[in-house]
C-alpha cells in the first residue's frame, strides 16, 4: 500500500493544502509547531476517522472555521482508492460525512464513517490501533513496545497477524463447550430424576387405587343424602320456636337497651364530676407555676442587663445587643481576613523562596551539564582534527602517486584520457578482428592456389598452366598474407600497450575520485570543527551566565524568607486580636441568651393564665351538662319499670328449650354432614390426584424418551465443541511459535544491520514474547538497561522487524501500509541518527515501497528521495507545504530554514 495524494481544507493549521506523495523516502521538514505531524494525522484520520484521534472531532477543525475536509488517494494491492471526510460544526454538534470509492473502475463504494472504517480495517487487515502498532510510529511513542509487558506485546503482535481472531474463536468454542456441559449436566440430572419418578409411580399400582376410591365415594354420597333429609325436619321445629320467642324478645331487648342507657347516663355523670375536679387541681398547679416563673425571671434580669421584665425593655435590649454584635462581627471579619491574608502571604513567600532556591540548584546543574557538554564538544573537535590530519596524509600519498605516474595529464584529465584510450582500444580490437578475418581469407586463397598449381592448373581460371595467362597471381596473394600478418602483429602490440595504459589510468582515476572524496570530507569536517568550537564556547558562556543567575536567585530567596518571617509575626498579632473579638462576641451571645430566657418565661406566664381561664369555662360547661343528664335519667328509669311488668318469662323459657333442642340436633347433623362432605371432597381429590398421577406417568414417559434423544445429541455436540476448542488453541500456538521464530529472524537481521560490529551480539525472543539483548561477551541484557538512544533505536528496529514480518508474511508476501516515522530522532544522538539512516536505507532494500519521516535532522534529510517543507505564516497562523525532489535538496539551505 502507498499514499498517493492528500488534500486538506481547514484541517488543524492548514487552510488549504494539496500534497502528492511518491514511492521511496519522503522527509517532512519544518520548524517545531509548523504542522508537520498534522499531515500524517490527516492521512490516519482519513483512513480511520474518529478512532485515529486522541481528542474529539471538534479539535481537527481549524480555529474560527465551521467545517473541514480531508481527501486521501491511496493504492493497495494494485487497486486505487479515494476516501473523503467532511466535518461541519453546528448547534453544538458535529456532522460527519464520509465516502470511499475506487478510482480504477473496480466499482468499490462505501458511504458513512463506520462503513468506511470497517472497509479499511478489512482491506488492511488492521484497525486503527494495529495500524499504529505496525506502521505508524507516532511522536513520543517510539518506546511503546519496549515499555509494554510481554503479554501486551504478545497481544499486539497476535492482533497484527490476525491470531487474535483464533483466540476469539477458541474462547467462543470454549464458551459453547461450557454451555453445552451445563445443559448436558442439567439434562442428565433431569433424565435420572425422570427414571426415579417413573419407577416410583409404577410401583404404586395407580389403576387399582383408582377403583377403590371410586367405590368408597358412592357409599359416602348415599349417607349424605339421608342426613340432609333429617336436617330439614329439625329446621322446621327450630323456626316455629323462634317465631314464638320473637315477640318476647323485642320487649326484652328494649328493656335491656333502657337499662344499658341508664347505666351509660350514670357513668357519664360520674365522669363529668371527676373531670371538674381535675380542672380545679390543674388551675391550682398553674398558679403555683406562675409564681415559680416570676421568681426565675428576677434571677436572670441582671444577666440580661434588664431593669424590668417588660416587652419594651426586652426589645430595647435586643436592639442594643444586635448593634454591638454587628460592630464586633465587622471588626472580627476584618481581622480574620487580615490574619488569613498575612498567613497566606507568609506561606507564598516561603514557597517562592524555596522555588527560587530549587531553581538556583537546577540552573547550577544545567550550568554543570553545559560545561560537560562544552568539554565533550572540545573533545569532538580534537577527534575531528585528528581525522582531518589522517585524511590529509592519505591525500598526500595519493598526490605522490600522480607525481610518480608518467602521465602527461593531470588529476582532472585522468578520466578523459582513460575514456579516450578505451575508445581507441575498442577501435584497435575491431581492426584486429577485421585483419584476422582478412588474413584467414588470404591464407585460404593461397592454399587453394598452391593446390591448383600442384595439379598443373591455373589458380585463377583452373585451365592448364601452359594455356593460362594468369599463373603469376599467387605471388600477389602471398605478399598480401605477409602484409596482413605484419599489420595484425602491430595491432596486437598496440592493444597490449593500450591495456597497460588503461589499467594505469584506472588506478589514477580511482585515486582522483578518492582525493575528491577526501577534499569534500575535509571541508565537511573543518566546518563541523568550527561549529563544535563555536558550540563549546557558547556553552561555556551559557554556563557562566547560569551560575551568575543561580547566585542572584539565592540572594532573592534569602530576602524573600526574611519578608515571610515578618509576615508570620504580623499574622500572629492579628490572630490575637481575633481571639479578643471572639470573646466579646461570646459575651454578647450570653446576654442575648439571658434576654431570650426572660422573654420565654414571660410567654410561659401568659400561656399559664390563658390555661386557667379555659379550665374555668370547662368546669361551668360540665355543671350544665350534668344537670341535663340527671333529668333524662329520671325519664329512663320510669320506662324501665313499665317494660319489666310486660315480659312473660315462663313462655320465653319453654320456647327457648324447644329452640335449643332443635339447634343442638342441627349442630350434630351439620358436624356429621361436614365430616361426610370433607370425606367426599377428600375422595374426589384423591381420585383426581390418581388420575393426575396417571397422566403425569404418561407425560414422564414421553418426556424421558425425548430427553434421552436430546442427551445423545448434546453429548455429540459437546465432543465437537471440545475438538473445535482444542483445534483453535493448537493452531494459535503453532502459528504463534512460527511468528516468534520469524520475528526473531527479522529482528536479528535488522539488528545486525544497525549494530553490526558493535558491542551487541544478537537478540532472543522467547515464546512469551520476552526480549533479551546479548552482548559480544555473551552477557544478557534487558532492553530497559540500554541507554536512551540505544533503547529508542532498538524499538525502531523492533517496529521495522514487525513491519517486515507482516510484509513478508508467513505464507507469502502481503501488501502493508507505508512505514511512517514521526520525529524518530527525539531520543537519538548524532551517532544513533546515522544508524537510523542506515536502517531506513536497509528497509528500502527489503522492498518497503514508501517511507514517510517527520524530522528536521540533516542526515535524515540527506537520505530523502523527496523533501516536503512545512512553513507557518505567523500573521495568519496557517501552514503551507512545498515539495522538492532529491536532486534539488540543499542541506545548507535547509539548516537556514
């Protein structure tokens, strides 16, 4: 896969940008903050949408704009695609429109953000996270894989190689197996339960039990009919006696009601008299309570600051206390604020003093670091000057070769002279071939002529010699052979001379090329020497300035601590004033509490007097009510005497006896009938139960047969799911082991290219994805033990090895995304940058079609086939891009950029 073109409109810092990308190494160059990484983020966002963003969709729209647009053209596996995403902000929401289509006639289209993301994920066989882990080393994430746990590294690589699907399938098969086991165990248990239930019911002889119950039910039904006939006769006797008693009962009921009413009236009169006595006692108690409250009021007048217990005096005293409280509180609030402010100032000043002291220490440490860096730069100057001296000595030796050579041409004309001699040698070789062919033909003519002469014939016409006028032509042929042999010998001698001269000039040309390289290298090293000298001087000056600044900060810190101590003293004084004012406020609260107590007691006296008056009124009302009750009591006593004379007790007793006898018989019959009804219902229920059990037995047999078939099917399914789970697990383990072996191979190949002939030997990757680096002496190291630059380069090697593994594939090559490195040199020094350049070149050699790097490092820029420069207009805060081919690159001008 490769990116062909990206177009942006209002995306982050870009107002309008259109960039075409080609195969090879593309370096995106520019100042920090100019928007270099945003170009890569735009490509990533085009592929995966919101899943590619660390923030929200609103964050990618340029400030001040309402919508953004990103278009990406890319080619994957020989098919060209175009994806477009548009975002529009309105009403506090984002409208996200997305389309993808093929551009080479293959008729592929997708609409909608999710549909496009799912298509890209399926097309590349990786989601956004896998894309980052495989091909896109984002800024600041170069150490992501080395910092990951082995399990996280394993999951990442498994997902990239699609092994996560196998684990997902294995887990699904395992879940299915467990589910089948649960259902199978449940069904087996139910099957055993059914067997027990069927056996139990068959042992109970349910059909014989049904016949016995139905016979007993017929006998009970006949007995019920006989008792019901006798019960009807008893009811008639009871009703006749009841009618006789009804007349006497009405009078007796009225007599009893009158007697009850008399008792109620007498009780009400007695209760009212008791209530009157209770009110009298409570009135006396209330008067005693008033005397106690008045005495208590006198005791609290001095505490409340009152001369008399009156509402006017209390109101006046409250007004004075409120005014005093308000004044004290205002002063107290001011003092509290002042104390808190002074404490805060003291704390802040102390913190500032500590910060300045810490900053002074940091600056001194920075000064020490700068001094060390200056010494290191000075050491590099010495090393490079030594290298320059060695190169000059080598150049002198090469120039001596020119001086010793017997060539008329100088160093500049060696190549031209050599080319001219090569051309001449070619002409001589062509002439030798022509002469050889001509000599061969001449010799053949001479041999043929001599054969004819030996036969007595003319060499030219074939006639007898005596008749032929041309017999002398053979002599000319012999002379021509001699001439050609001489000329051929001379040409061969010339060819030998030319071979020797060309070989000599080849050596001189190589020496000239080497001199050119040495001159360029010396010029570069001299420039670097001057740069390092200037750098060393700058750092020494900077170190001195920092030490001066550290001394100033220590003086400021001491002065700040003195001011902080003064503020603490002022805060303590303010705190003492706060305590005094709080004591005054407590005194005001105590006086107000006493005033409130006096006021509450005056209210209690008023409540007691009101209660006395109410109870007096109630006693008078009770006296009037009792007089009325006594008049009514006399009337009811007269009615009671009249009803007592009208009641015939003998007739009532006879009717009662007959009624009671009939009711006793009915009760006995009812009990007997209830028993028979219960027995009848019991038999009917038993019959229904037996019939139900017979139906259950038949249902159990049917269920048992169906369940047996189900258990057999579940056992077969359980065996299949177990085999499937094992198969997925074994396949994943086998493929993972193959991946580990292949990844270890590609990692060591990449590692060897980067660290060849260095202190490290090789890398081991075990089955749990634990990485170990071995030194030349065989000592193992954890990657965390490497230096910062080595660790970063190690991680880049690991990422490139993973990329190669995906590109080469286990079963054959597969198309992969471009290799994208965003600021990979952050943790690298110049030596490690050179190794990174070597790694990039080797990745190209391994067939990586497109490598995109965001960097401002000169060595990486020098290794680019294409340079993209990003610039930001400080006035509009908008970024622009421009592209250069490798032939146009000027490292010096880039440094000025």
